């Protein structure tokens, strides 16, 4: 049996632009509007939920946004990819 020294995995690329739907619980504040200025923001009817929808250029931008939301004490309920630039 031959042992390979290199493995190839079918992993998604994190440099792909994607549209995200992020749901948070909290109040609309100036700080929130500043952090999510490029995303659409929609106030949901139940339990102070806010939907954020928009394109982010890569996973690094997503992590930066989530860290910003955490820093201003917004509770992150869910993060979902709606579409990527490769499957529009």
C-alpha cells in the first residue's frame, strides 16, 4: 500500500462572494446601522428580530461583520448563505 503525502479535499472556497441572511435579536441603533451599512435591514414582527441581507466579498468580511455585531452586543440568531457568485 502506497501512502500519499498530499491530500486533496473538496472544500468550498472562502474567497467567493456570497449573499447572506443574518438574523439578530436587538434594537436598531446608530452603531448597528454603521456596521451593516451595505446590507439591507428589515425589522421582523416577533421578539425584536432583525434580518440583515446582502452580499459580502469573502468569509473574512463575514467574520468581521459578526465580530462587529458581537462587539455592540447584538445577539446573533442565525447566519445562512442564500447564494454565491458561482451559483447565481
